[in-house]
C-alpha cells in the first residue's frame, strides 16, 4: 500500500519536473500565437540552442573566469543563455516572419519550418551532430520510504527545476499583469490595429514576445540540459512538438493555459511510462493532441478563436 | 490644422476615396456625413495612415503625414475613437486608459486621468471593471476617454452615436461640445446627420468616395438635397 503510494508520488514528481519545462517552452508558442496568430515552428530550435549555449558557458566560459561557486555558475549561465537565445528569437522574427506578415498564412508557416531546418543544420555544422554531455552540476537528493522497499526520491536537480520554473513563471505573470509593457502585450494581442491607433509601435511589442518566449526556452534549455545531461542538434524538434501540444492542451494563446498544459502533459507522460510502457508515452501525448483538436480546439483555458490578421 | 488635398485610397482594386479635398481648422467641429459605404471611415483611417493614401497629400499642423506610419501619426497630437469603439475587452477600464496614456509621464497621466474622470464620472466608478462587460454607452465613453488620454489636439470620432439610446447620444454630443470649448479640434463622422450638423461649425457630405457638398452646419441642415438624402425629407 505504502509502496504503491510512494511509486505514484515518484511518478508525479518526475512528471511535474518534465512538465514544468514543457510549460516554459509552451509559453513561447502561446505568446507568439496570441499576438500574431502564427505557430513559431522554430521555437523548439531556440530551446535546443539554449542547451548548447548553457553547455558552452558551463564548460568554456565559467572555467575561463575561474568561478567555482555553484549558484554563481548557474546564474551566469542562465543570464548568458537567456540573452543569446533572446537575440536568436528576435532575429528569427525579423528575418523569417516580419517580411511575410500580412500575407498568406501558409507562407509564414513554410518560412517557420524553413527557419527550423536552418537552425538545426546550423548547429549541426557548428557543433557536430553527435551527443554532447553536459556536466552534472547538481547532484544528490532526498529519498524517503522504508529502507527495504521502494524509495521515492526527490533530487536536488528536480527541486532546482521546480524553483527555477516557479520563479520564472511568477515573474512572467507579474510582468504581464502589472507592468506597462505587459499591459501593452495584452492590448496588442487583443487588437493590434487599435494599439497602433494609440501610437504604440506594435512591431516592438511583437519583437518583445519573441524575446520573452526565447528567454523562457533558454531557461528550459539549461534545466533540461542539466537534467538529462546530454544534448544534440535534434532535440528541439520533439521538445517543440511536446511544448506545442502542451500549449494547445491548455488553450493556445493563454499563458496560464500553457503552464497548466505543460504540467498535465508531463504528468500524463510519466504515468503512461510507469503504468503502461515508456514506448507509449509519445503515442499518448500526441493522441491527446489529436483528441483536443477534435473535441475541444480551444483547449482547457483558451477562449474561442478570434480570427487574427 | 488638418488638410487633405486630392486624396485617393484603394483597397486592392477598389477605390474607396476618389480625390477628397477638405480642411479642418483649429478649434472647429467639422462633421462628415454620408451613406453606408461612402468612405467616411476610410477617410479617417487614411489620415491615420492605415490604409495609406495611394495619392494626394495630407497635412496635419502643416506637416506632410501622407507617407508616415500609423504610430508616428498618432503620437503627433491626433487621436481617434474608431468605428465600433474597439475597447480592449480583456483589459480593465483603468488599463484601457493606461493604454491611451502610454506615452505620457506619470504627472501628465494623473492630471489627464482626472480630466477624463470629470467628463465621465461613470468611468471613475468602474475603473477596475473588465471593459468587455460594460454596456455599449459605457464602452463608447471609455473609447473617448482612452483617446483623450493621449492628450490630442485634434480628435476623430467615427459614429460615436451608433447603437446608443438617445439620452446617451445627447450626453456624448454635450461632451464633444465641451471638448471644443476647451480648445480641442473635432472631426466627427456621423450617420445621425441632424445632430451632427447642428453641432458642427462646418460639414462635408461624402458620396461614393467623393465630397459632393460642403458648407456651414446650419446651411447644410436646410439644404434641400441633404434634407432628402440624410434627414428623412
Ligand atoms: N478593409 C477593406 N477592404 C476592402 N474594402 C474595404 C475595406 N474597408 C472598407 N472597404 C470598402 O470601402 C468602401 C468605403 O467603406 P467605409 O467603411 O469607409 O464606408 P463608411 O462610409 O464608413 O460606411 P459606414 O457608414 O457603413 O461605416 C466600401 O465600399 C467598403 O466596402
Ligand atoms: Mg464607417
């Protein structure tokens, strides 16, 4: 009995760990969709780039600076990675999306897919296509349960993921709800034309959403990079699909929806792996995506679709 | 203050404005009337740069704004209360007003806000209400208040009376008059020709993208053609 409960709790913790990183990536999809009504298919690649920047910072920059204090290493890595990834996010919008905005949606979609393929190959050429290992900076954890039987564990790494995600999302929520720019983001995603008629430079607000989305993907990049301890140029694709599923599940365009969707998806996956088979995990995720698209296209927290131009 | 010279505007192949020339002088209320689809909204929006004029010239306070982009034009002292109000439904009343006052500093913001609340006490009471849940009349007040928050010298109003009860319409026309008395220049588009012309110093009649008549408000009110077409005989 206790054993079953502990096993369940373990799966829940694992699911929430992965789920919170899905949520971080999903926010980028949902914010961009909310504002310009397009799916930024290159967003998964930003996350992938984030893992590489984190890796390069940890294994190259930090030793160069001679820093050994762990919190400082994490903060510097995060700052560098968020900054560089944001620059990529900003540039993607400028180069691939803005020139085709207002035209046929299919053109924007093709441009996004093209950008995604380009980034993948760009990293492959620059960094090689083989897996690279991330140093495991955060080790150890707590175990609880009877010494003989099944022990549930919460690693410090998982705890770090929870805390980092919580702070990031809390910060974003406050920013969107309270700040002047956050208010402008909401106004522009509701009625871009009207915002322009109030003198607001809507292009800047669009850029800002790409920057924020990319910065959050970079946070996920560091977290998952450390958690899995490995990265390669192809991880962006599947992570992007998962996060996209999470965004749709929660209701695309809704930020709380993306958070909820990410967590739900993570837990669903870990439960599937634990109680059925890990081979079914992706089938269940994408099955879920199809079911939602069929029966509740607005997602759990989404509003009915408003046609965006 | 505002001058249009032979302005043409196209939506693709459709020519919505066919060489419009008109002028609004500082401190005036000028009304523009015309049937559905005459191009009234297009005219206002063309001055705002969305869509851009395909030819002709638009001068605002002497500056050529024909090719300027919308945000720049709207930051230069012009504000619009667009057709259909377009309040940000998911934002509260105060947040909507904040969007209007996006570029003013805190001090200016506070004093302008006080002014708007004086004009529309209802907005003060409803500050934290989500604007999408307000009545049509309240939303219209908010749309006007939001435009005023930008501290414009000239304001465009596109059919502010549409869909409102007579008592609210009167209230809004009184506010417009009050704004003029405070020195605001007003360009008013209306289907409610009677009230719009009575209020106006001068008026223009737009038909099929062309100005067909212009005169003082009083003269247009008694003009035979105007009476037949827009005042119900
Ligand atoms: N976005 C658009 N795309 C294509 N055609 C448009 C567009 N907006 C307006 N038009 C056309 O331009 C013409 C003028 O429209 P406009 O909205 O300016 O008229 P209006 O005088 O404001 O009418 P109403 O009194 O009904 O508001 C109409 O024939 C309309 O169909
Ligand atoms: Mg109109």
